[in-house]
């Protein structure tokens, strides 16, 4: 899952980026509100991690612009502002969750996963599709009770397809979910990952939709 992190503190931002990357997320990091606005206009993100006290464009103003534009990307606010009024203003501006600094990176990752579950309409952490079980926390995959070993990118492709079951996803959408800024993407990377997943999980799970992309049917 690809996230946009907006944090102007270089040490904190780098720590969050590294921690969330280790948790399996693809993280693009910008340091001001205007850069975040440009990133959101140019790409699609599963979730926005947003500091409020930003230069050039405040986090609150960015959030108001985002919701005013009809963009429903989940937003988790990070801030040192710990008053009830600040929390209320952030939530009323369109935030989905709120975490006060300092915080634990494991809690941040857990809150992100919870928001993504909520958006996907799942009540439990496990993604279940027939005999397939995918655990985004432990990153374990089982098929009919047997563990299946996947590479990090294969896991990411599978999770993204399952999170969007019933929706055909283009190669470009899959690439955007897999690779952050500065990462080199080979021209056939998605096709290779899909090929490996079909070998490991069966050819029926992921369908090719000619002229569109790839689809996992709803369970």
C-alpha cells in the first residue's frame, strides 16, 4: 500500500518513513503542505499521514482542500497539538484519525491498518478469499492451511488486488501501489509478479482483463 507522509521535521519524518517501510508500506515523504497538494494531484494514495504544523500550506488547509475536491483518501493526523479543540477541528475538517506526538511507530502502523480495513469494509485484520488467508500484520499467506512464501512485492500485489476485489486494476495502478519516488520500475515488473503469484496460488485467482489489467473476483 502506498502512503503519502507529510512531515516537516527531518528526523521525525525519516524515522516514520523507515518504520512504515519496514512494516510493508510504500512511503512517499514531503515536507510542506504545497508539495503534498501537488503530490495528491499527481498520484493516488491509499492513505495520507499528515502533520498539522506545516510550512507553505497548513495541514488543516490542505485537509480542507482535499475534502473540498471530493477526495476521500483516509487521513491520519500527526500533531503535537494536544487540546480537545485542536482534535475537534482536525476531525471536523475531514480527518479520520488523530495521533498525538510523541507516539509509538507500532501504534501508528496499527492505526493505518485499521483505517485501511475500515475503508475496505473489513472488520477483522485477516483478508479471507476462499481458501486463501492473508495477514497484513505478520505478512503470512496460507492457502488451504498451507503456508505460501511470497516476496515483499508479490505480497504487496496480492494484498492490493484482494483489497480491491471485484475491481479491475491497471498495470499503472499496481505500479503506483508498489513503488515510491526514486524506485526504478522495470517495464514488465507487474507481469512478473502476477506470473509468480499464479504459480504459487493457482491460475484462477487473478484474471487478466484484456485492455484493462488484472482482477480478483469478489469471494
